[in-house]
C-alpha cells in the first residue's frame, strides 16, 4: 500500500483551546465518561441519536471528491446525519478562520468539518481537515495528510476514520477493503469470481477469472492475504491462499479429501479448516510456513466453520454432533467442545469479533435466517436482522459492524448489507452484480 504521511494540525491562532486530536487507530473500544460539553456520541447503551454534522466542500483541486467521500461514509455509518448543503450558512468557510458558530448552530449543526486539498513542490497532495464542535466553539481535531494524487479517495476514508473515532470513541473502519464472491449468470449456472473493493463499493477489481468456482473467502487479520475454497469441475475442492498485492496464490496442504471453511489465526501464521472424511468432517489447523497439520476434533459428526478468538487461545465452530447444527467452543489446540447455542433453530457460520466481546452467527428457524450475536460464553444472544436468507456474517476490524449477504430467492441473487451491533443501523453495500460471502480487511496503513 502507498504510504500516507500524517501530521497533527494545530488550531487556528485565535486563542481557542485544542482538545486532544487523536492519532488514527488508537481509540478505546467504548466511549469513556466525558464532560457534558464535549462533542461525542455515546454508544455504550446502544441508544443514540445520529449527530447532525456539516461537511463543507473542501477547497482545492480534488477537494470536493474528498469531502464527498467523507459525507457518504459518515452517513452510511448511521451515527451521523450530514446536513444538506442547501442549509449551510456558508458554502465555503475559510479553512484558516474560525467559523461563525452562531450561524451554524442556528442551522441545527452540532459538528462542522472544513478542509482543503493542495499540492506541494514534489507534486504530492496535501489534504487538511478541521473538526469543530459548534456547541462549544472549539476545534476538537485537525490533521494533515501527504500522499500521491491517486490516493484522493483513501485520504477521504482516513479523514472519515479520524472523525468517527474522535466522536464515537470506537476505532475506524472506512480505510478498509472487502473481498467477496461476485456472482453473475443464471441461477443454475452462476459464474463465481473473487472480487475486491473499497468498503463503500468503489474501485472493484477481480482476483479470479471465474474458470473455477470460489466460496468462503476469509481475510488475514494482519496482511493483504485471503484464503478461500475453489473447485474445478471433476476435482475435489481445495483451500487456497492468495496474496492480494502480488497475485501469488498457493494451495494449502495436499489433503486427499474435500477441504473447506478456511480461517486464519489472529497472527496470520495458521489456518484452521474442515476436512471431510467419508460422511463426517473434522477440524485441522495447518502452519502455513512448515505445512505441518494438527487435528483438532475427532468425532463422527460434521465439524466445520472454525473461527479463532482474537487472542488465539480458543476456536468457535459449528457441529451437528448433538443432532442439529449448533455452536461449540474449544481450545485452539483441540479438545472437547462446549456447546454455546441453545436457542430455537440451528446455528452456523460463527465469526469472532476482533474486539473479543461477541460472536456473530447465522441462525435458521421458522422459515427464515437471522444474523445475531452472543457473548463468548453463550449468554446475551441478540438478533440483529432477519430475512428470508441471510448468511455469512463477517466483522469490520473495529468490531462495531457486521457485513453479510441476503438472498431473496427465486432467480435473483445475493446482495451485501452492513448492520451495526445495536441492530439499529442496516444499509446495503453496493456491488456490480449479485454478491455473497463478504470478508473485511484489516485497516490499511493509515500513516506513520
């Protein structure tokens, strides 16, 4: 990834007190107790009102593109309500001057973002922004970014992350990419290709050409690599690892039978997967470097869909050992599984949050599919969204949002959606065609 340099931007020289501009990626997971006057959305209780925010058009060549990316990101998050530009009391507020706070306050604005984009002597762009608390009349954040002109949209994502983190106290997720299965053609003969895009649906490109069918891609938590299962006509399915930057791919292991459901360990050094053996399937872990394998389960059931805890000590997986698909927990080195799910219906596709506090899952019952979450001990189960066919929940790197796909049935196909952990925010994720099996990247390099 192209490096983006960052510098903290001092407040304009007007005597205002600067309140803790944050470095990207260093936010706490939950919002701490704060002074009443500070600009903040408190997400702890799951009840919140979106923050009215105005994102002024950034000055300079490419500035409107950057501010447009920020506006779209913050709106889609569900935690902000960008004020229509027709209500802006000043369409082009000077970047190095203090805004007319009373006018913005009268327009119903609580937070204001101003910015500009320029070029330095080497041809690099310099993007700057300031975040203002309109209520208190203070600058709460301000930063500069230096990068190649081709990174205009990425700068918009990085600024979005800085604003999101400052206001919510939760880490960012906009400067990320999503790998998914692009599906085209008739229902009976779908062409399935791996594709990658920015988290907002921009910059789509294809990673496979569709000559073999692909399913269940999973991003490495620490690198630009993805593991997935592919099957060529007449051959057994195989698990692959693809380096997204170089295009290099390799088959993981040389198992004689069908392998499926691959998932990276938190450090990216191992892959847990399911190996079919006759009528049952067991879980194995393979060290990518040495190719040594360790058997994790040994039952007459179908054990599949392993997902590591963020500290790498445990694995949650699905199994029908009790008669129906349910979720189980075991040490990452293998051992007896403890059942976690006890609600009505069957449970599958567990995915452990990067924060470690929740496990997402698909629950099937009463003719429908739900995406839900529970704590790692099985308590606190909550349904976030329901539909005819919802599947494949996968976490954003900040543990605040889940992406999944919904298939309405018939000759139609899957579409991607994003839901937050309160279940109050649900938005579609644009893709060029039908799509399934989304998997979120870690945050891209945000600077130094």
